[in-house]
């Protein structure tokens, strides 16, 4: 179910609280517990190119920007 159709359904069910409660119980978006979307860059929120080693939790672009500030050196 897409987010737009989810919001459209909520608008239609406002007048029916019992049916809305049941709808939310079974159809509301769930919080992810694992997978690629769970690992996001803590600086920009990007999920691609994630570096999780050493507890960095940054994407590769943000890592390149702040690497000298956190003590990493480029040797080549």
C-alpha cells in the first residue's frame, strides 16, 4: 500500500472510528527492524554507500567530507 493511498483511506474513514481503528491495526506502515533501509547515514539520511564499520554510520560522500575532521588521513 502506498503512502498516498494510505492517507486517502484515512480521510474516508474519519467518520467511522471503529473501522478506522481496525484499519490502522492491520494496514499502518510498520517500522523496519532490519534491511538496507534501517541502515541510513546519520548525517544526510542516505541509505546507499553506507559505512558502518567502527560505528561511523555514514554514507561514503559524507565520510569523504568529514574524514579529515575526525582524524582519517588519505595516504595515496
